[in-house]
């Protein structure tokens, strides 16, 4: 009999807690929110001004691009890049590396080759000496 009274008391406590929570939620300012007409108007406004994101393709929303250069400046930069060979047509030359400039003279390189041919050491090839 004692267990039965304990279960009844527990059920009453849980039920009264749920009713109290529901009453508190119904009286909160958040539940007094907007009317259906207000929500529909906000939706129409968001669609009209483009602030409503429809898919994740537009995420993150970037600000509208505004150019700081004139058309003539951009064309001049393009012509300069073409003249310098900085424009890549395909991925053949990716990544674009600067032109190699040797720090040794031709005579120094030929002397290193002659020395290597006298005493070949294949390990030097892998160490970069």
C-alpha cells in the first residue's frame, strides 16, 4: 500500500510541474509573438529585398561588389599582365613559378660536372649537393 501512495504522489508532482511550466510559457512575451499576417508581410519584404537565403549556395552572403577601378585601368592591367606572361591559359604551368636565375657561371657548373665525373657519388644527387 505504501508503494501505491508513493507512485500516486510522484504522478501528481510530475503533472503539476508540467501544468506550471505550460502556464508560464503561455504567459511569456515570446509566445505573444507576431500574427500570421505580420509574418507573411516580413516574408514578402525579405523576398523583395533579397535578404532571404533560399539555399546554401549563397552562404555566406557577401556584400555587393563595387569596383574601385575604371574600365580603362582594368584593361591596362590585363595588357600589362599579358606582356609579362603572367596570364595562364590552362593548368599546365600551375603553380606559376618565377624564372630560374642561376647564381653560378657556366665555368663553375662545368667544373662541378668534371669533379663529379671523377668521383661519382649517387647519394649526392639525393642530398642536393
